[in-house]
């Protein structure tokens, strides 16, 4: 019987100090503007500004949780029972961010229905000035964390929230123009709803990506049937069982497999590692079993 472990670490797998610094700076910018936007929104009774402030609140929450997740994942865990450290913290924060976005969208829809037939008088100039300042803050925050969004689900969640808020700021600007130029009182309500409609599919996509990892489904870019077929076609391999492929966190795909073979275990292991590497599974544990042990193990598999 033989067993082997191939181990590859991509640059995306380990959050860097630079990523943490950029997230911290983006959080400070967004939090400072949130206070200003809430004050103006309450003062002028604007649903569009409140919707944008709600999304910005999720930005602050998302950036805060994402930052905490990055720090935890970076430091790891000294507890022997936490063998994977805190890498899943990133996925959990992404899921919470998605729920927050959906909650804000639902609240805006409710407020919009309440205002039908009686839209409040909202000063357009105040909307435009506040939205312009918010757009500037969001663009700076997006610039800071955009490069890290592909390497961390937590950063991706925060980036999507900041992006949604930037779109919201553009919408509020449009509402301010419509109110100022055409005196269309429903512009504030319509823009608030449109912002939420734009956010919904992105929140659902983030939730789906998080759920895929939390339920330990195979990565979307890995064809498990093809992996099994390639392993079964290796010289000396009589069968494959206990094949599991899952994602620990963004950029960290993991695999385990049992191969039945009466051939040289070391040779089988080396060939299996090459196959797994071609499928992007550089972090894999492979066990080679002789025919008798392999058949018994395959019969006893219940998951």
C-alpha cells in the first residue's frame, strides 16, 4: 500500500499584508462617507440616498468582516483541532455579505411601495452633491481592492458591494438631475428601486458561490468525471474510488482519491500526481491499495 501527497500553493491562497492594508484603507474611506450620507438622507427624506446609504452600510460590514477574515486566514490557527486554520472565514463572510445585500434590497422595495401616491419633496441639488461625493469615495475604494477580488471570496464580496454602491451613486445623481430639471418627484423612488434590482443578481451570485464551497461541491471549473476517467486510464490502475474534490476557500482546491493497483505504488503515485496537476488539483492526497484491499474499501464506502 502506498500513499502520497502533492502540495502546491498559489499566490492567491495566502492573503498578503498589502491586501490587508488596502482593505483597511478602503474601509476607512467608506465608513467616513457613510456617516455623511446618512445625515443628508435623513435630513432631506430621500429614499434613493437611504438606499445608497443602506448599500454603503453593507459595504462597511462587508469590508469589516472581509478584513477580519483575511487577518484570521493570514495568521492561521495554533489550535491542533483547527487543521484548516481560518480559511473558511472568508467564505462565511461572503455569505453574510450576500444576505445583507438582499436584505437592503427588500427594505428598499418595501419603502418604495409605501411612497407610491405620496412621494416626498426631495431637493435635487442635495442629492447630486452627496451622490458625487459618494461616487468618488466608492471609486477610490474600488481601485484599492479590485486587484485582490479574484484571489479572495471575502474581498470579492466586499468589491461587489462597493461596485453596487458606486452604481447607486450614479443612480442618485440621475435622480437629482431629474428632480432639479424636470421636477419629477417619483425620480427618487424609481432610482432607489432600480439600484436594488441591479444589486439582486450579484448578491444571489455571491451567495451561490459561497454555498457551493460551504456544501463542499466540486469547483465549477473541475470536471470530476474527467478526473476519474484520466486516473482510471493510468497504466497499472485497476480502479478509482473515494474520489473527492472540493474547495477550501478561493484559490485552494483540494482532492483525495484511492487507486486500486498491484503495480509499483510509487510509480502509480507519480503518474496520478501529473494527472491531478493537469486538472488544477495540485493539493491532493492519493492512496494506492492492492486489489484485495481496494475492492473491500470500495464496497465499504458510504459517502
